[in-house]
């Protein structure tokens, strides 16, 4: 189940670097984190949904690659994203 358009817009505006920013790593990581948390809640009631679990693993891998990119190129932005989204506390 994809994110609702209004929820997606809210996540994007909360993590933008500038007014027209929709594709920066910060925005992508925030969107992926929201989707990951939704799927994690889904698995609390649907333990045997293995096809969605495979999708979850791919989302986690994509977020990890984006975080690695940020960490290697701009460590201060990386730390800001971790604090803002509460990842790896």
C-alpha cells in the first residue's frame, strides 16, 4: 500500500532543502522510513506475508545505500537526518 498523496506531500515539505526539492537524499530517506514503519506495523498482524517482507527488505537496503551516500559525502547532513528521523539512536 503506497503512501497517500497528502501524507507524502507533508513528508516532502518537512524534509526539503529548498522550495522545489523533491528528490534529495533527505527527502528520499524520510519517505522510505515512513514506508518501512508502515510495513513493520503491517507485519505485527500479518506474520506470514512473505512477499511484502521481501519488499520491506528492499526498502531497507535502498535506505541504507542512501544513508551511506550521505555519510560519505556530507557527514553533517547525515547526522542531521539521523537525528530528525530518529534512525540509529
